């Protein structure tokens, strides 16, 4: 671990991912509880964190650290897309990304979207307003934003029921319209809150929503948490006194405050009239604030530029090159037979009103030829052009998926987000070796070609796919949909769902019997397992097991099934001949993944809370060994020769190999961010590891222990089924 790690926990691990060089967190990783990559919001939080560190350094008279972290506090500028006039995530090549806003928010942002996060620069609102085109442009953008007050993460409007939007009404102070802040705040306080059991507009999050209400109701707000300044608003009350132990006392008088009088007409601080929309809070003493409120806005009060709360940037405003041009659609799908030619088509569209020139370049994998691999298009304002190129697949090219990548550059040097063309090569009846990764937050499955490391088009399945099983001939994929209470049956040749089978509540673990005739499903909320006849797709009678059943492993001869019970810290053996559960076997704390050796003699159980793997002798139930592995082990897979097992350690981003002949662990292998699912191919050559935080998988070469480059998947992948 790096020297700044706290045990296994690494703070700001993105610092080792070129953050210090780039100035932004690349939008490929998922952190915290975000359902997708959140590089933009992470960067904004880093910038504010660094400003706060700079303030501490300044108080300690550490000039060097102060200067360093003040520079880093301006990293929000690296994400300001001047073409869109908003914050936007960036990809590894530095191109701005503009993913769609969905029910899960928008890629790039934690519980929110670009519209909600763009304002999160309290340390430098002056430059943010300037980047938007000035106070009038920023104010207009705020006006549109506040047409809804609590829209949720799936709409580009205010969401005052969640933290990212809480400071946004106060941004009007920096746009020269404090009266609009007063208007929005009073509307929020009186329409979103109430003295009822559901009187808070969102999750209180340890009191955050309540605290916001209290601050706004007394007419003050700590917009920038690292400085002793308070923004000024209209109190709900006619008088408020705030006493801080060993600190200052704030005495607020607002005799005209009422339901109808919600605007500030004038303010006096310690007896003197002020035209500023903020106060500096002293360390001690008494601050008297006298507010004169009225029913009509005073648009002249605190509307000058020097009346706004201060900004602190020590770096001049500098924005990266941006363009409204983009490739469409993304991705492009193309099918071609080996030895034939097809036309690859894509559009270059201009979202700007001004003309733009774009040069493009296509990167072609080995085994293909193209008649034009580069070009230049000149687009009028809001114009678009179609590019067509003839792509030929060599006659001896194996069947499978391949990627053609198209990069673009605008005349001002701004990179376009690259386009991926997914090319499916067919070759008679040949079938490529495909693994299938389940994208829980995208509700899709991604095919992964193990020969080319390219992915196929995502296959839409049910809600929250969490595990999958692939038939031995590779023609059917069964997907357990945790949120949908169903199994999706996928025809892998047609790459589509052909049937949906309803099962119990929260199906997670899933496994096929060796003869392929029965699919077994663990229903976590019901504490049962459930069989499905794969011929008729009919579900059979459930069998009660332990609490919160998680994963299923089946003996090679098909006689026994084993299910891990996370809630009861046990493993339940089930006799599949009689379909009866046997007495549960004690496991470690919170057992998750489990696997049976190819000879059927031993069971290995990963215990996620005790950070170990337990080996059980299946002939007598004895525990043969407990092997410490990494932190929060999740799944375990055993190679076909029965010599090695691999355990994913979710919390410290490694995979631990286990020598099954001696029941000893080998040195952990760095796999990538938050490895969860793992499966070994039937030939035993490759272990496929899903790295959840990176929204990708890697291929681990069993013979050498080498790990491939990450293969991008969909949003929130957890598990994988291997051929």
C-alpha cells in the first residue's frame, strides 16, 4: 500500500491514477455508493478539500503547502466545458463526455448530474460565474435550474432534497441577484418542509437536511465550509440569537419578517449599513444583524460585484479547449463475414452555433483493411455529416468481436469523445469463446471475447442483474435479476432475452447442474433456493435454507448442492437426489462465495467479514484449514485441474491464489479496483476478474499470473459467467 494508506484503506487512491498530472479524476471509476463512474463530482470534491487544506496550511504559516493546495483547489477549471457552459467529466484521453441523464443520475456524478454539480465551487464562484459568460448568463442558468426545486437525480434541475444542490440558491449572491436567492429559499422552506412525519424533502443524512433548514430559516448560511464567512438571507423569524460556546454570539433582529415579507430591503451589521451579502464571523464577541424585510425584492441591495462573498483563487481562470462537435451514434454496431466488405458509417455532429472543422482517425485491428482511415469534415453551425468507409475482414479472420476506434480533434485542439465501432465477424458456424459480465446498475450483460479482448453490444436483461450461469455448449445464458425477482434466459446466438422466469425475492446466486437440466437460484429475501427446469423453464418447489443465501456451488457429479448463508454464517448442504436440505454447517463470518473442487472432495468458502477462506472436507464435514486472504473476500473460483483457487478481495483490490494441494495462500495479485466476480474458463487457462470500481474486467493468465489491461464493461458490473 502507498505510504499514505491507513492499513488496507487507501485515501484518495486516484492520486496514483494521474490525478496530479491531469488535474481531474478520469471518469472510468466508481467510488462510494455511486451506481456509475463519478470522476467529475470526485474532482470537485477534491478541489474543495484542497482549498480547505490550503486554509489550514495558511493558518499554520506553511507557505509552501498553502501555495500547492491553492493551485490544486482550482482543478475544477479542468472540468469546465466552455462549449456546454457547465462542468463535465473527461475520459482518459481528456475529451469531455456528455452522457445521458438517466434514472441513476448521470455518469460522472455521485447521486446527481452536471446541472446539479456545476455550482459546487464555493471557493471560487467569481471565476465560475465568469466562465459561464458573466453574471447575466449565470443568473439565467440558475433561473432555469430552479424551475423545479426537488427534481431528483434524473432531471437537470435543482434537487434540494440532496446535498449537492444545497448551496446552489446562495450562488445568486455571486451572480448579483441576492433577491432571487431570498425568493428561492423562502419557497423551498415553505413548500418542501413541513411539521409532518414526511416533512423533510429527502434523506436527512445524519441531520443535513434539518441543519440546512435551520441555517436558512435564521437567514444565514456557511456557503464555504473552510472560511469564517456567512451568507445573508431573510430570516423566517422576527428574532434569533445564536450562542456558540467559547465563540461568538449572533443576535438577529428582523421585525418585519412574515409569510409575505420575505425579501431583504436593507441590512445593518453592528449598527452600520452594509451593502454586502455576507458577514465575516469573528472568533468571539457579539455580532448584531438588523434586517429590514419587505414584500417586494430590492434588486439594488448587494448587487455590485464587490458585494458578493469573496472568492479565493490564486490561479487565473484558464479553461481547456472544448467543442460542441461529437461522433454519433455511440457505439456503432457492424456485422461482417470473414473475407467480405461492409460499409462503416458514423456521423460527426456540431452542437455549436458556429462552424467547426474536425479531423478524424480510425484505428483498425489486425486482420482488417479500410479504404480511408482518416479525414476532415467542416461542419456548419448545428450541422452534421456522415462519414462512410469500406471495411474488409480478412478471409482467415476468426469469428468474434473486434473494435474499430475513431478519434477526433476539433480545430481548436479539443478532443472529441472517441467512437467505438463494435464489429462482429462471422465465419460459418464458428463460435467465439465469450464470457458474459453482469452490469447491475445498467441492467445489461456485456459479452467479452476472450480471444480479442473486445466486447460485444450490451444485452438488456432484467432489473439489477447480479449473477449468471452459462450452459456448457455456450448457447444459453441464465441471468439472476436481483431487483426484478426473475431469471432472464438469453439466446447467446441472437444476443437477446427469449424468456423470463419469475422466482423468489432478491435472487442472487445461481448455478447449473452438470447435466444442464436444472438451474438453481438462491432467493436472498426468502431464505430459499429454487429449481428451474431448463427444458420447460418451469420453477419447482422452493427449499428453505439459512438466512440471506448468497452463492451456490454444485458437486461435479450433481449429487449435492451447497449454498452460503450470509445472514446465519452457515453453509447449507442440499441432497439433490431427494431435494432435501441437510443440517447447516458453521462457516466464518458473512460467508459469500464458495466452490467445490473438481474431485468433489472439498468445499472452499470465502468469509467476507472474517477475511479468510475455509476448506471443508466433504466426506466428514471437518474444517481442514482457515486461510487468511485479503479484505472483504467475495467470490472464489477453482481451476479445472484442481490445483489453484482464486479469491477476489473487494476492499483492497487484489486476488489471492490458494494452492489447494497444501491449502496455503500465494502472494496476492493486483487486479484493479474492487474485484468482485471471478470465473475460470473450462480449459483452466484464464481467470476472468470483474473489477467493479473500474467498470471493467481483467484476464488473469493462470500459467504466468499476469493480468491484462482492463476491458471496459457496462455500469456497475459485479459477476461474470465463463465458457
